């Protein structure tokens, strides 16, 4: 039995978001193929995802010196650590996001910071950083109005950062070109949903 962590990085619903529409198809197919697996959904726009801000930086510094934290600092740091542990506890990760201005949504960047943690998901050595995360698989669903074939900054960043912490078994589904070819909208979406269902069968 596997533990699947689903990261929803879009503020809209599956009725309005192409990436979440494909994610829904993926999850439905995955449940059918893996009825005993545990699926945890993390909605980055419905749940508290702390950013690395002044509270976090000063809180980490205070904790390292053995000083007391403010309530705000303690809450943010605790939630940050909780998200790190949640990632570590799952062996399969699926992220669905839009491509906005050639990059990932800011909420997704904030979450990525919680899984890129020295001493937890990687460590520093004399020869450079070494990944600590093993035996995880990752699938990325991304929608964009243009056509980039996975060479955009967003897709490359997510792939590289997951590789950095040790997740090298990766797959992708890019829903592209509807803004360029609106007349092909239904065909593009139909193919994307079919591809999502098929990908889930072997994930």
C-alpha cells in the first residue's frame, strides 16, 4: 500500500481550471487502480502554507539560540515543519498547477520551501549537497495557454528541485495550447483527461 500526496496549486475549482480537471481525472483513475492506498489532498489555497518571512527567519534564529519564540513565530515554524514531515511520510507526490507568467504560483513556491530543507530532505557535505529523499515518485500536471513542451521555467524548476532532494522517478502531463488554438479546446482537454487517466494506472 502506498501513500499519495496530492498538491493542488490553483485557487479555482476543477470546473474552471484545466490542471485541476486533469488532476481530478488522475485521482479517480488512481483510486480505481489502487483502492487500498491512502490519498491526502493538500490544497495550497485552502490551507495555511507559511512563507519564509521575517517571523520565520527571526524565529529560527531565536530557537537556535535557545530563546523564546513569539506565538506567531511558533505557529509558523510548527506548520512549516508539519509540511516537511507530511512530504516525507508520502511515497508518491502529484502536483497540479497552472503556468502563470512563465513560473509557478507563489503558494506553490512557499510549499516547495517546506520540502527543500537541509538535514531533512538533503544535507551538505564536503563535496556539495546530497539528497536524503529516496523511494518517492512524482507526477506533474501543468496547464498553459502556450506550448512549451516542458521547457518552461515552471516545469524545469519543479523537476530540478525534486531531483535535488532525491526524487528522480518523475512523470509529466502538460495541457498546452488552448489560448493559441481555442478552436481545439475540446480536443486538447479530451486528450489531456485521457492521458491523465492512463498515467494514473501505472503510477
